[in-house]
């Protein structure tokens, strides 16, 4: 088993080195750029795929032209210069958790800037603004903020996601209804631009770059550090879970209708986060209530959704304990830290275009009867709204400010590549979800097979992104298969 795996790797790197040729200008340039710290690996390195490339989505093969590990903004700038002078494109990798391996370029031949050495952290105890290095993973962000005066910010639940890819595309999590997306916390960033200059950006300084970085970062530069607004870490909180052992379409549709009606009440408290999960023969409603057990009990969530086969409500007085519990959720247990073959799509509903009872029936009928091509699939309906809806559509590059519910449809193949049957299942499911309005997709759940990806990710903000792109990166140095193109 192990031998075959290793032999496979050697074949891959041998093929790659013939593609990219002999030692060339870009190699010498990168070695010079990293002479005083950091490191660089090229495709002919032993274990290049397993160690340096280390794909997260095994379903998408990709061989970068180089993987660099800089230690300073100046080195990042030199790497970007080497790449643009030699006609290579660049992508940063922070946590490496892009669904499309976009931190590796998404397709062969990019120069990758791995940000793992960018771990700077400081707290300004007057303003409670925190400085966070772009390579910091969410688990470390949570702990560092908490240890600096019990502070917190909104972000996703997966501990292994990186700030660089998360704060630049969105960053939705249990605190988002109260505090916004991670990108709504961002006050200032340091960015390396395509021409190799290092700039600070904020509402007052380089505001166009700052705007683009908050929602479409990967196409505009490499963020080296973020300065963010923080909030007092939540005190008492209740993590609740209701499990329903139901697998037939009718019962599932009935429960979904109840949940949709519950979360679409505009007066529902922002302190409540809720997710509805659909798996083979099981539905789960789970989430966090940020408040006391007495307040939680008064909401009587169980009473809204009768028929649970099991339920739990765990009280956390300690925020770090609560965040650790988030890391145990079902999707993260399956995939969080472990590379796998997977494919996912996203879809969204606003309060105005929620599914009708009839659409819900059709949706779950399809879920029951469709050939899925895998046993490991799940649907995740995330309740958003709250603060995320209070920000103007054009305040940042992230345009989906009217979304009440995000759906993520997700399939894993434990045996090999994702099959056409599974892709068809997810595509048809998403067509049923989106009957009327223009298709909206979450830029954080990149879907490499999506036609018109940029339109679905950035909607009405795309034209402005294309104009800014033409100004600061006309040669499209920073790109992956779905980043905005420069306006012509
Ligand atoms: C298991 C799992 C759970 C998830 N849960 C959530 C969730 O709860 N909420 C949510 O909102 N999202 C969630 N996501 C999506 C996640 O936010 C995105 O995949 C995010 O882009 C990952 O960032 P990264 O730095 O880890 O990935 P990377 O692959 O390193 O980067 C992703 C993209 O961002 C770019 N990028 C990375 N670093 C920088 C930088 N320093 N400057 C500019 N561009 C950069 C890359 O070039 C690439 O295009 C989840 C993903 C996974 C795999
Ligand atoms: C904290 O922020 C204030 C206000 O911007 C500033 O005057 C002060 O110098 C900062 N403190 C530190 C330690 O950076
Ligand atoms: C019910 O949930 C609790 C807590 O999550 C768990 O320990 C228990 O095993 C579950 N019981 C059943 C019958 O699933
Ligand atoms: C680099 O690009 C930025 C943004 O377009 C511009 O302001 C700056 O002057 C450029 N610097 C150099 C050295 O060309």
C-alpha cells in the first residue's frame, strides 16, 4: 500500500519536472528572494506532492510551479515580482482549505505563497483592535484573542481554516448574526500588490483595494496581516442539538417547513444560531444560543420541533470550550483536517424567495429518490440574517447581504474520485433549490464546475471588481479559475 503510494508520487513529480523544464529564471529569482529566510520547493523535490503541495481536495489534481514559504512581507513582494517578471501567476495559501485547491492555484503552474510563517499577533488594549497574521489558523485566532482580554470575533467553525482565505471571502459562523462575517470585522490590511509594492489599506487608505479584499481577496493581492475589531467573548452559552430519525421525504419536508418558518421570523433574537442538517435517514437541528440556560429554555426550541428522537443542551461558561465543541460537528468530523475526494455546491434564499411548501416537497422527494453515487452526502442549511443583513450590498465586495439561509450540498467519495452520478445529484438538487432568482453562490465554498462563477459569487459587485482589477492587476497575476477578470 505505502510503496504503491510512494511510487505514484515519484511518477507525478517526474512528469511535473518535464512540464516545467530545467532550472530557469523564475527558480533562480525565487531562490534569491528567499536567500535570507524561508524556503522554496520545486516540482522535482522528493515528496513535493505529499509534503509541499499537500492538496486538501484530493479530487482536484494540481501541480504548482513552486511552493514558497516566505517569512516577511518584503519576501512576499520579491516572490510576486519574480512571478510577474517571468509570466507566472500567483496564489497565496493560508489554511489550504479551499474546496477547489485555489490556494494552490486551482490548476497547474502557479507560484504558491504559503503564509504559515505569518503568525504575528497583538492586541491594542485601548481600542480592542487586534493585529492578526494572515497565516494564522482559526483555532489559534480564537485562543489568542481570548487570552488577550477575553475577546472574540465572528468566523467559521473549522479550526484548520486560515485567516488569509477566510477573512478575504466572507467568514460565516455562529456569531455572525450578532457581529457580522469575519470580513465585517476587518478594519485595515497590509497587502502585497501585483507590481510588488506593499500597501496598507483601509476605508481611508487605498479604499478600492480595501473594498475588493473584503470579499474577493485572492484576485487582488496577498494579505500579510489583518487589523480587526473584536468583541467581548460570549459568556454563558447553550449548545443545543435535536436529532430526528427520519428518512422519508414527507417527514423531512414537514420538519424543514417548520424550521424555515421558525428562522424566517424577523423578530427572532440575533443571539440564536441554527443549522439544519440532512443526512441519510437523519435530520439534525443544532446550534448555539448565546445567553443563559434560562433564556434558552424560555425560547422552547424543542416545542417548535416536536418528535425529536434525541436531544441535548450543553451549557458552556467558557468560550474556548464552546469553540472546541463546534469543531466536533458532523461535517468537520468527516472532513475538517483530513484531505478527501469531495464536491460541494452552495445556494441561497432571501426572505423574499424562500421555498414554497410545494418546492420543499419536490426538493425532499428528489433527495429521497435520486441516485447519489455515494453513501457519504449531506445537506447543511445555515441560518444567517441578523447583522450580515444590516450591511449595504456595495459596502464590501461580498454581495450576498440579503441572504437568510445558505445551503451547502456536500458529497464525499471515500473510494476514489467523485463520480458523474454524484455531480449530477448535486447539480439537480441545486436547480430545485434555485427556481427563480439569479443564482447566488458563496465565494467561500468554491465550486470549480460552476458556469459563470464570478457572477454567482460577486453579483452586482462584479463590475466594480473588474475595474479595480484592471487598475491594480491588469496582467492578472493573482488568479485562480474563478477570480474576477480585469475590465477591458
Ligand atoms: C471543513 C471546512 C469547513 C468550513 N467551514 C466554513 C464556515 O463555517 N464558514 C465559512 O464561512 N467558510 C467555511 N469554510 C470555507 C472556508 O472559509 C474557505 O474554504 C476559505 O477560503 C479557506 O481559507 P484557507 O486560508 O484555509 O484556504 P486557502 O486554500 O489557503 O485559500 C483559499 C483562497 O483564498 C486565497 N488566499 C489565501 N490566503 C490569502 C491571503 N493571505 N491573501 C489573499 N488571498 C488569500 C487563496 O489564494 C485561495 O484562492 C469551510 C471550509 C472547509 C474545508
Ligand atoms: C492603540 O490605538 C490608539 C488609538 O488608535 C493609539 O493611539 C495607540 O498608540 C495604540 N496603542 C498601541 C500599543 O499600539
Ligand atoms: C442521545 O444524545 C446523547 C448526547 O448527545 C448521547 O450521549 C446518547 O447516546 C444519545 N442517545 C441515543 C439513543 O442516540
Ligand atoms: C504599484 O501599483 C499601485 C496600484 O496600482 C500603484 O499605486 C503604485 O504606484 C505602483 N507602484 C509602482 C512602483 O509601480
